[in-house]
């Protein structure tokens, strides 16, 4: 996120209802314990794995049409979340899925199909740099991160879920660079 960015866009993968509920319960528990940046308070936010994050979209309507056409031919895949991890430099706690050939292929094929948007993509989401994850908390201090990890560890069990949808969202940030909204622009059911 650049210092001046107040809006970004993300292409996200969404899950079957039981896994989504499991993540929401962790978000709520972290919030109730005062250990999080309130993932559950981000307007319209859903548990997800991001395929890409963009600083801008030059023609959003055209991108939406292309996404709909693209994802109508993408099959749902299974994901297994078997571990908790963190990005210490950003204070982010997350669950990461087992990286399967199917998941890497889905990510690579998406980026191949939308190569023209590469110049707007965050370097952390391009092939070769991508660390797929489902965020539980962000912008935690080191002490909060350790406490949040401890909290989630006590409630963690490996989860297997299905990716059921893909979507394009508009992310909006406040003056402190905290995400306040993840507004859906388009949601596509996978086959």
C-alpha cells in the first residue's frame, strides 16, 4: 500500500460456508479479546485468499466482464488449511493453505490471463512471490501478534474446504492505512 493510496482492488477466492464461519468465529474471538485490528469490522469483508491485489484498475467495467468470462470456466478446488503463520513485519496473523499443484496452477493461469494488469499488481501476489493465506488479523504489535497466535493456537484445528466463488472487491482505507471496506464489485460462482 502506497502512502497516498486510499483505494485498491483485489481478486479473491471464497470458501464453503462452514469454513467461512470457522474463520469468522476466530475473527470475533480475537476482537473480543482485544487482540486484533477487527477483521470482522471491515465492511463487507469475507474470509478469503487473494489471487492478486491491484493499486488501480484502468477500466474496471472491462475487467469485471473479463473476470466473469474467465471464472465461469474455472473449477472449484479443495484447500486444506493445516497451519498458522505470521508476517512479522506487517503484524499479520493468518492460516495458510497447503500449496498444491492445483492451487499454484489456478494462481499462475489467472496471472497469465490478466498479464496486462501486471503493472498494477502488488509484487507480493505475482507468481514466484505469492504466499497464499487467509488473514486472521493485521497491523498487530509484536506483543499482540504473540497473544493472537496463542489465542488461535488454542482454537485451531486443520480445516478442509472448497473454493466456491471468486470475486473482485474494492478495498478502501482510512487515513491511517487501515482497511475499512471490502466492497464486492462482482462475485462469480465456480463450476
